[in-house]
């Protein structure tokens, strides 16, 4: 952090203040300074701190600043160890609805939704797909473009290297393939239901079914 501080100060020549944001859940971990001492040269660098675990969810939910959504997302991630998948999903979706109800530019909302989806993910892909579909119903995102697809779309629009975009596309396809395969093995869903849950064409589901 000290390195970032002096490089910014040197580059811009403007007054700089530093804030360390701690995303851990350890109440005793609260460093506030860095000290360098060598052969008579001593430097003490003191900085501001912001402990996410100390923040009030109620206050953050009423705060219109987009950064409050980031903090709420990290708080949710800290809680996930004590929640089952359904409880985590309900809290995550509630946070998404709170975000969508704020008076924030659409681009910022999309960026925050992507952050929420990727920072707080589920071991069971069913809930990731379920979250995407619920968000699609609340926004103008088309059915053919879920949150993870939106990440890929933004990457392409912003000129991210083609190799990265292809890697994202491959990861999306592989995750959907695995999700469809898992649903097929349960023998509880029809082809059309699986296609709807995975947001894919029925032909995609049939192809995987034939390979089993």
C-alpha cells in the first residue's frame, strides 16, 4: 500500500490520502501503519482503514452510493459459510433487487450486477442459472444474454484481447454443458424445462442427452 501511495504521489504531484479496505472477518486484524527502519533511515506510513465486517447492513441498504452495494456484496460473501444454498440465493437476489431499485446509471447497475454474480457464486450451478433468469425478468437484458454472457459481451465491446473473450466463451459453454448433463441425470425435468433453466436451445439439450 505504501508503494501505491508514493507512486501516485510522485506521478500526479497532488495531495493523496490512503484507505485500506479489509474484507476479512477477523475483528483483531486492524493494521493502521507501515514502518520502515534501516541504518538510521526511518519512515512511518499511517493510513485510514475501513473494515467491511464492522459495517451496518441497514445503513448500507439506505445509502444511495454505488459503493455501498460493493460493501454489501462482500458482507454477503463473508456470511456464506453460515448459510445453505437457498438462504444465500435469497439474500443475493434481495440485494440485486435493492440495486435495481436505486437511481443509478444503467451501465453502473450492470457492472455491479456482474460483480455480485461473480463475487458471490454457488457451488450448485442451478442457483447461478436461476439467479440469471430472475435478473433477466427484472431488467432489459434479453433472454439470450445472462449475466455471465454479459461479461463476455462487455469484454468484446471494450476491446479485450480476443484470447480472453474466447476463454470466457468456452467457460460459459462448458458450465452450461455440465449443468444440462446434471439435470438430465436426475430424470426429473423435461427437455423443454431443462432448456429453459439453462437458457439454451432444446437441440443443445438433446445433443447432450444423446451423448450420455
